[in-house]
C-alpha cells in the first residue's frame, strides 16, 4: 500500500512540474509574440529592466500583479529610467495576467 501511495504522490508531483514547465513556456512564447523580448530579457537590462530584477523589486508587494498589468497595458516611464515603455492595449487581461505572473516569478524557462 505504501508503494502505491508513494507512486501516486510521485506521479502527481511529476505532472505538476510538467504543467509548470508548459505554462512557463507558454508565457515565454506570449512574451515573444507580444514584442516584450525586444526590450526585455530574463536576466539583466536590455532597453528595459530584466524580468528577474522586476521580480525582485516587486517581491511580496501587495497589488503588484494588478499594478504591473495596468503599467503594461497603459505604458509608462520613470520607474526604471527615462526610456518609456509603450502601451500594449491590444493585450487581453488574461494575456496580461499570464505575462506579469511569469515576470513576477523571474521569467523561468522551465
């Protein structure tokens, strides 16, 4: 019986890890399709800040997800320097949620 329980727990963990990897890959693909990667990368500044730096800045801040979703949708400047981020009003709330959640995790590849 213990072997069966261990097997089922292992299988569940493997499925969860596989699901996380797929969702991270989907978010990365969405970032590429939406033009985010033209100015950002996961680790380090390009034109805009790296996603790991963004994740660190907003770690444990209440309301960060919603605030950043609005910032991506409406654009803005001043937080990371003088170069403005263009607005992305074409992105749905669902897409914004996927992208910003991924960024707040530090844009993991897997």
